[in-house]
C-alpha cells in the first residue's frame, strides 16, 4: 500500500461506485465526482469525500465514465485535471475506449509528466462492489507499479497486455463484441421460447445447464423474468461500445456481421426510448416484433 491514500474517482455509476467502495474498504480516502446528483449523494452517504479536491496531493485519478468524449474533457478540457496534477500522478482510465484513443491520451499525458494506464474493466456491478473485477491493462512499468495497490484492492483478476498502451482496450473490444452479441442472442432466444409456450423460468433453468448458455444469458435473463429493467448496465452503453468495435473492425478490413446485427437491436431499443433501461430490455424489441408481452413471470 502506498503512503498517499488520496484518490479521485470520476464517474460514480454502477461500476465506478463499486470501485470507489472497494478502495474505501482498503483504506483510501476517495473523492468522487459524477454528473448525477443522486449518485453523488449516495457516494457521500457511503463515506466518500466531496468538496475541494486536493489535486496536488492525489496518488491517482480513476476515470470510469461513458465514452471517449467525456474522458478527453476530464483530462484535457478547459477545466481538465492534467493542469492540476503533480508529476507522476497516475491516471487510470477504465472507460471503454478505442486503442487509438488510449494511445493518444498516453502520449499527451506523458508530455504533461503524468502516468497513463489503459485499464478497461469487466465483471458487472456486483463484482465491482465486491472488489472482484477483471482488468485488461496495458501501460508503462512505472504506471503499472503505481496502480498495483489499486488493482489489488478492486480486482479478482488482472490480465496484463504489456507496455504498449491500447492493447488492453483492444482486448476489451473483443470482450464487448461477445458480450453485446450474447445479450442480443439471449433476448432473441428467450422471446422465441415464449412464442413456443416455454416459460422464461424454465428456459433459464434448462439453458443454464446446456451448451447454449453464456455468462450474459445467466446474468441478464433473470432481469426479464423479474420484469426488472433498473439499469445495472444500460442499453445506451451498447451503441457506443459496439460502435467502437465496428470502427476498429473497419480500420482492419474485418467483417463483423454478428456485431452489426446486435448493434441494430440496441439502436432500435434506444430509438423507442429504452436507452436508460437495463440492457436486458433489448428483449422488448423482439417481443414487440413478435406481438407478445413481457411481464413478471
């Protein structure tokens, strides 16, 4: 553990909040920022710090926001942190971004004397709260060494992809490709089952023990069964994440037809106003097209 225990965490959504809680359990003094006042209030009630941030006394800044635009603004915007931090402060970016973006941020941070770690995450809100996330990291040995106590406090597994920044984000893109496809496939299968008279509870009982299962199926199908679409991971995340995957694929002259199909389903869900619901709500698109109702089973 490092002597300096001051951490700034920007982005207190389901994943960022869990990381903050894990760091607090490990003895860090965590300052938190989020655009959502409710999340900010919840963070304060759970022991987090607000008010004036001691930027010159921070060990690290952990960024867990929605997209590249927000990440860039946080680091290099008009009120960006890059002009407030002391040399060798760690900036650990857990946002899902493209490898090229990660490389750009690393280059610009290095020019400011800051350490950048490409550190996308996976595991969901429950594992985040438990301090059992999986990280896919890439960055300099110095950045990795400084991040180690934070990673130890918040993760179950840390997958290292070397010192070439962007490699971690490339791996995250592969993961998101599969995750998005699997959520869409789960929604298609469970609603198809309903049209054939198969109760969703029985669907989950059987498929979770058969070859057709996936982690996403076992995690998201209960949301549909319980008619609970409170966002653990929202629909709006997927057009962004799968958009990154498709952009990378295009640059590599790689055809990704399953990803493109899944993307259309999430876009359709967002288009009818489901963007802020849990991503399992993509099943409502299949249900609507099939003329069936999804209710609590």
